[in-house]
C-alpha cells in the first residue's frame, strides 16, 4: 500500500475528550482520533477548494487508512477550572450557574507523524491539503507541518514501520466488529472515535439540518494500543514514555 507521511510539530497543548467523558469530567485522550484527523482534512478541503468539493472530498477521506508515528514522551497535566453552565432552575433569575470542571491538557514531546494510506489518486488529492491543517481535535490544539510530505510503500495494508495503525476491533450498534489481534502488545489502550460506515456528508455538514451524528452508524469506537508506559505521576501530572523496541 502507498502511504503519505506528514510530520507535525505541536505548538500548543493538545486536548480531546474521551467519547464517554462528560462536560465536567474532561479527561483527555493522548493522541488525535481518526474522527478528528478525517474531519480536519475535510475542513481544509472545503476551505481550500470550496464547499462544492465537500461531498467528493468526504468520500476520498472516508476511504483512507490511518496510522500514527508517536513522540518519545507525553506529559498530561490536570486541573480543576471554574466554568459556567446553563441554569437549570427555571425559577432562578440567573442565565448561568457557577461550577467546577476537571480538565486535562497533553504535551507531546516531539513530532507527531500522521500516515494516510490509500490509492494513488486519493493520496494525490490529499497531499496539497496537509500543509493547511493547523489543529486536531479541540480548537487551540495547534500543530504545524514540518518539512515535506513523504511517501512510502508497504506490503498489503500494513502501516509504515514504527507506526501504530488506527484500526482495530470496533463497536457498531452494540455489536463487536472486526477481528481481534492475534497478540496484544504492551501499551495503553485508548478508545478512539472514527467515521462510521453509514456516515454521510450531510451529517457532518454543520449547515445542513439533517440530524446529528449518532454513535453506531455514524460514529464508531475502536480500541487502539499505544506503545507507552507510565513512568512518573503526581498530583497534577502524569508522564508516559514510549517503548523503545517494537512489542
């Protein structure tokens, strides 16, 4: 399979909540999800080539295989912040109520590499879009492309050497999908979201009145093992280090 590899330098702290997290319990994932990466590509495609190109770009992006090249270390800081929530008491004269929320912010120590796999025609369409991506996940999680986009060939559908494939057993309509791995490498399991098989462009188009994306047909969750181990933790931080050898 042919792959495009884009190297990004994080220029801010990264934050993207777990799919199961609540608005007040914002525990963050360690890396961008396939859903966030695909949506970032679609956003750029529309901004660069116009909204009329959106449906075509959506189908191309949906067909991509994704993999990540991970930095050596990841540090997660956590804190409690004061936030405003809509007032639920109808008899109150306040529009908002004050409360606290848990937040996590992730610092990637090094580069984040994103590999896109697919047909040559699809990758040629994606290549000019990659420099325009400025953030993944939550707004403010800024990244900047470093150097030229590289190309690599692998056997069958295998990701490039040293990359973690963003595919795996998923949950669809309450049922497990896909084959479980024959072996479980050492690491930390992260449950990541991805575009579902029945997701349509009208559903991701924020200017369309069609009902939003639902878990199941429109959004699936996959379990991915990231090759990290916890090496230090304290009251307000957690430090992870990548395994130096392939599991």
